């Protein structure tokens, strides 16, 4: 039986998708809170690309109500 990951609630950008033919950004790679990744393209999807990882961002502290 496949392990259930949970609901997708939020995601963060983890890498830029670069077209090696032009060197231009073709899209972004997102990581969901479940661990799943998803590519989002600016225009048409491409088959050959390279990923340019973005620096890790420390999680923000949880805001507490007054």
C-alpha cells in the first residue's frame, strides 16, 4: 500500500529551471510541504533543462496573536 503524504498546504521555490540553449529561465521548481516537487513553466515546457538551486531560506518564526 502506498504511503499517504498528506495535504498540499504550501510550497517554496527550490530551484530555477534554465534552458541550456539560451541560458534563460524557463520556469521554477517548487517543493510542497508534503515533499513532492512540481515544475511550473513560464511559457512552453522544455525537455532539456538544468536546475539552478536557490539558497535555503531559514523558516520564519510562527507569529503569535496578542
